[in-house]
C-alpha cells in the first residue's frame, strides 16, 4: 500500500511575516489519518481551525490567504509547497499570528523542519486526485495573456513559463519543467526565493505591506541588477520560484495530483481559479489510491529523498 504520511514528532519555528512584519511562532504537529492539513490559529481567544481546500482560499493578492469565518492565515504557499514536495498528507500547524513566517523566502527552511521531525508512514492509503480531462483557465489577450491548465499525465509534472523583461532576468531561464519522477524537489525547487523590485517594495511599504521583506528573504532587484551580494541560488531561480509557488497553490486542493500542470504567467489567483474550475467538473478527475506501491507513478512511491 502507498501510505499516507505525517510527521514522527512535532517541530517548531519562529520568524516574521513578509507583509505584516509581525513575529510569529509555528508548531508543526503529527496528525491522524485523513486529517489533511489544518492551520490552527492558537492566538485567538477560541482557537480556530482552518482546513485547507480550494474554497478556503479567500484572497490571492500578493500571496495565498485561507480563512474560516473571521480567522485568516496569509502566505501559506511556501509551507504548502514543502508539504507537497515531501508528500505530507496530515499535519496540524499551530500558528500565533495571521501570517506564516517568510524565513529565507523559499521553502527550504520548511523542508529542513519537516525532514528533521522525520516522516511517518500511516496505516491508511494515500489518496490522489487524478486528472482525467484537460481543464484550462485563461485571461487577457495578446501581450497580456496568461493561462494555466491541468492535463492527464501518469505522474506529477509542472511546466512554467514567465515572460519577464528585466536585465537580471533576461539572461536566466524563463521556462522550467519539474517532474516528480525525475527531479528532486528539495534539491531542484525548494531553495528558489521569492523576488521583488526596490520600487515595488517602497510602494508596498507605504501601503503597510512587505514590512518584513528584505535581502535576507527575497531576491531584490533595482532597474538593472540583483542587489543581493551573494547573487542567485539557481541560474533560473525566478521561474523555479514560480514552480515552488504553483506546487503550494495546487496542494491547497488537499491531495497530491496525478497530472501535468502547464502555465504561462500564472499566479496565486489563477492557480486557485484552476482548482475551482477542476472541482466544477466532476467528470474531469477521480480520487485514487494504490494497494500496490509498484503501480504508483514514479516519484511518489519512494521514501522522501534528501538533498
Ligand atoms: Zn512565493
């Protein structure tokens, strides 16, 4: 049987929110079979559980925000991406503020935390969402066009293309393909950081956003170059971060995909629209599990691979 996964033990992190600049503590806890991933706002008078699913996403400006009633958690995508990359099915995330800490701006600190806690195989089959028919969302025309689609594929593959003209980006790859059956998430994707421009940072700050952002947790560019003294972590770090974000956004559906995702200039909003479009079409997917590990698509059956 290909089994569900949780953590062996709990693990903790402290950091600041990218937008709020607020100090926040996270405790990642093992959870029983079929719990899914739950964010628990433990700072509220009555703790509130927010179960991730496509409809729990209530805001996609700058980051993915999930809500239950008045309780919110902003910027869930990098932690969700790490859970997707490591195949974590069940997890309770205690959080003491409204925003997940940004840490180093990538998913690698979350990968490190999850791997340090150890991954436990549980006594129930892992459930996948297998795409049976192509579902696509599209917006804009000509130069402004952007789109994202899910297609049937015997594995999990993501292909992303950006169209981003800037001297620091032009020379790097604008397109990248990540295939779970061939590549290693922790090594190839997880270290890619979020990026931004000094002029946008100033504008965001004047609106009370990006208060926790800086050279420690983002690639920052002026009009000509990358300002971080140690440069880029990957030659194509920008587009790899878009894959990292997409993996987090897609995992909000609550199960790993067996599908191919292809996107051109997509973002948090469009990724969530794609999930909703899929769920609106019940004949476009099915839920499957694997009694025989050998029948599972490549990359899923293996224990978590390290760096
Ligand atoms: Zn991101």
